[in-house]
């Protein structure tokens, strides 16, 4: 079994190299995202800590919304958008297929 794996890897060197590069890039991007998020969080915490360091009391306006526990979903609009998306999807699939069905296959292959 080990010989088959080694032979397959040696036969597909480019695929092996590209897979390794993609894994390294993916891990690097995820690590970079975590580092950036942590750095920004720490920066803003320090910034707002410095701004309010010598402040005893902060006066703010009354909140415009006191209870934001309900969520209103426009079901009618949502249904309309879903139906329109379905119609567009069907048209995007059917129209090119009808056009392709009218092509002469031998002529299309011969011209390429």
C-alpha cells in the first residue's frame, strides 16, 4: 500500500506541489486573519481606554429603541425575490441549452 501511495505521489508531482501550496496559503490566510482581528481588537480597546481614562461620568442621549427583541421579516418581498431568482435561474439554464441544441455538432467540432 505504501508503494502505491509513493508511486502515485511521484507520478503527480505538479498536483502534489499545488496541493501543498494551497494548504500552506490557506493556513497562512487563516492565521493572518486571526492575528489581524486580535491586533485590531487590542488597538481599539487601548484607544477607548485612553479616551475615557480621566472620565468619571459620561452623559448620553436616550436610546432611540428601547426594545429590539422582535424581528420583522417581509415575507411577501422575500417570496417575490425567491420566485424571481428561480425564474432567472431557469431562463439562464434553458436559453443557452436551446441555442446549443440547434447547433450542428459536426460543423462546430470541425470549426474549432
